[in-house]
C-alpha cells in the first residue's frame, strides 16, 4: 500500500543518507519510471516525437546523416526483404499518397526536382503543400489503381527473372 509520502517530491539535499536520496529520486521519476520527472503516472514525450513537427537545422541534419550512414547496411537488407513481399493495401495507399505529393510538389516548384532545390526553397514549397492536403488526398485516391497495377507488374517481372 502506498502512503502519501510516496507521492511527494523531495529535493535532494547534500549530507542525507544514500537510501533516502535513492527513494527521493525514485519518487521524482514517478511510478512508471519516466526519467525526466514530472507528475506520477504521466509519460514524457521523447525527442523523436518532438522533432517531427520542426524542420531540422544544419547540425541536426549532419547528425541524421551520420546515423543514416551507420544504418545503411541494415536498411539495404530491409529493402531487399520488402522487395520479395507483395505490398499491402496500406503500403499501396502510402505509395499513392507519395506519388500525389511528388506531382503536386513539382507543380508548385515550377517543374524543379526536389534534389535540385536549396533547403530554404524546399521548405517554402513544403509549407505551401501543407495547405493543399485535400487535393493531394483526392489525387492519391485516383492514383491507387495505377499504383496497384504497377505493383502487380513489378511482381510479375520479379517472377520472370528467376
């Protein structure tokens, strides 16, 4: 049974017993074991969840580059495994969405490819793309049969090459 003292937050004071410091630290973290404190039972957001909405600055981009370089071999193996499988409906919808986004991006970027643009220009076009979400969804719905046909053709070609 937990008592009221188990839920109070106590500042660590120098000269106190090690066990008392340990218990206080545990109370501070909460029952669920969160590492950055806060109320008991409340989960803290991770860094990856926070960074999703924000654009990367140059140092973050370089860090991401190093991570991707380190994981290159694992990602290659994953791609090869995924090639052997037939894509699910969710995956096909995702591909249709991406194809629709890419075509809309080209329209907004006056035919320029994403890789040829600077980060700032790309960011501006991406901002404009966010407002066109409804149009992109409708385009993706129309593109879904074509994406499905492309997947079937890809699987047939893979079967012939064996």
